[in-house]
């Protein structure tokens, strides 16, 4: 190993250290924004009702749509992870989550907002399955 001007040996991972911190910061932002997006409909429901004219049934649908694919994805997630691997499924779920957030944010027409919320749930279910596989591999 080479020495720097002060005569000490540089850390082998010093270049990677900065990237690791940036990845950690981005992951923290992604996780926090994910939780924010999950709960955003409740606090802005009155605003959506007054400014956009959403009926109570439409507001309920925006929250309820996230529970629709629970059963189907619970059955197929294991197969998908075994076939494509946890890393690939995690990447796909992140992409689906971003697309869902964008569709929800656009929100016009209303059906686009519902589709965005539905996609958000797909991402959460993929992430849950990947986390379960990861815990299983670390414990065994």
C-alpha cells in the first residue's frame, strides 16, 4: 500500500466511503418519502374535496385501492423472487413506486390518481417480500 504526504496509509475504502454515505442519504429520503406518500390522502382529503370536488367515495377509494392486490401478490411474490432474484425485484419495486408516486401527483383525471395509489401498493408488497427473503437468508 502507498503512503500519503503525511506518511500514513490511506484507507482502502476511502473512495467508496463517500458513495456509501450518499447511498445511505438517498435510501433514507426514499424510505421517508414512501411513508409520507402512504399517509398523504388523509391530511389533504378536505383540500381534495373542496378544490378538486372529490366525493367521499372517491377519497375512500384512494385509500382503499392499496388493499386490493394483497392476496394475489402474496401468492406470486415468492415465485417471482425465486425466478428473478431479490435484487431485481427490489429494483422493479422501486421503479413501480416512483411511477405510482408520479401518477398520484399528476392526479388528473381521478383514475390516474387511483392507478398511482394501486402501483404504490405493488411496490410495498414487492419490498415486503424481498425483506422476508433477506431475513430468511440471514437467519439460515
